[in-house]
């Protein structure tokens, strides 16, 4: 990834703002199955609703069975004939991530995996069931585990012909505000938003490196990164149990310049459905805050010579080996995810 300044990114995004992608005209998704984590609220919910509206079979993934049922019911108020399934996954538990991956492997196909879930708890003292910092554990490590677990299913789907399967990693524009590159998976901060941004920087490292390895292995799967912009409750459409009087509204100082969470879902939906996207790309609103997503140049967030080491450290934390070879190393790829003792 070439280093680009924020100004260059914005310029490139503005130049590509005329790309034709209409969120009201999502390509027909009938026959495709997409898994969405974090599907019980916010961006994840609206991505699932939009995908279901385009005809996809959507697997709603979240930690609360009750909230999954609520999300399913809400989607059916908008898409009565939606094809929906549910799977329980607690991203704060590696065991739960492994169980969810095993359940997803039973599906007949997986055309897309949207890794959108993760805790928004901003206290430095918050840790996962496994003792990891909450931001690192839920936004990065659990998603590495899920990727390792379901990648064989995505490969099988891609091998059937047609478009390659897609893995979409959700990041944030706050990554561009980090002052130092990411050099250590354990590096965090007592400032919640900084810890969150560092976790998302690792998300980008993993997402882009995954695509590089998939391409080198000639695997029929693509990996992309998206940034949703700023989505706020005050501009989000009402949905029963998702955004209504029973759900507290989070105040946000960016509200005058922001969009609803339905629009914040557009970058992910485009990455999953637009036939023109390619692996290794980054999609976000052109101005970074709101609007139709465009392709922008990713910023280099980690020294290239350390990417392989960061990948290994993430695998160690997730206790898996992602079943795709590193072209810089010799030896065959693992045909199935290897779970480390």
C-alpha cells in the first residue's frame, strides 16, 4: 500500500464521486448468502435489511438471541419475504467465535461475510472473556477467528463459478488521525477512541494482507475494507426495537454533519454487491462523513516489513491459522483452519 496524505485521499475520493452506484438500486442478490455480524443494531442491522431487500439470504449474527429475533422481525416489517437465518456469536469470546464459525460452515454457501461487529465500550479496563483488551478482542481477534473458520466455505462458494466470494472488514476514518504507525498488536491506549482506532488500524492491516495472500494463492475470494463515515441515531430511520422509543438515543456532536446509520451501511453494501469492486480496495464516503461511498486510496498504517509479523501475532491471539498461504513463505496452505492448542 502506497503512503498517501489525507488530502490526496480526499482528492481521489472526490474525483471518483461520479462513480455510478445507487443505494436505491442494489444489484439483484437472489441466490447469494451473506453473513452479517453486529446485525442487531446500527450499521450492521441496516446492511442486513438492505441486503435482504435486494434478495440475498442474510444470516444475522449477534450475541443476544432475543435481539437477533427483534432484528429479524424488524427486517420483515420492511422486507416481508426476506430470507433470514440467525447465529449466535459473542465476539468477546474466542470459544463462541469458534462455535459460530462451525455453525456457519454448515451453510450450503457463503457468498459474503461482513465483519461489522465489535464492542463500543470505551473504558480501558474492559476486557474480553479471554482477558484481551475489549477493542482488540472484539474488533480484531474475533474477526480473525471467524475468517479462519469460514474461509473454506467462502472458497467453496467461489469455486462454483461466477463472482468470487467477498469478505468485508469494517474500519473507521479515525484511523487516519493516528499519529504513529501500528507496530505491535498489543499496543493500545487508555483513551477509548485511540484504542478503538488502533484496533481498526489492525483491521485494515489484516484485511488488505488477506486479499494479497488470497490473490497470490489464486483463491476465488476477495477481501475489502470499508469505512462507514459518521452515522448517528438522530438521523436514523425508525425500526421497531432497533430505533424507536424503547431504544436510548446516543447524543453525538457530529449530528449536523452526519448521516443516518442506514446510509452509513452503504459502503459495506456496495463492497458486498457492486460487480465493479475489486479485492484490496477501500470504500468510504468521499468527504469521510456522509454520502454515497466511493473508492479511496488506503493509507499505510503499518510498516510493510512488519505486516507478516503482525499477521502471525493476530493468529496467535485468535489461536487459529488462517487457511491461506503467505507467498513469502514456503510450504503448502492448510486445507482447513488449524486451531492451536
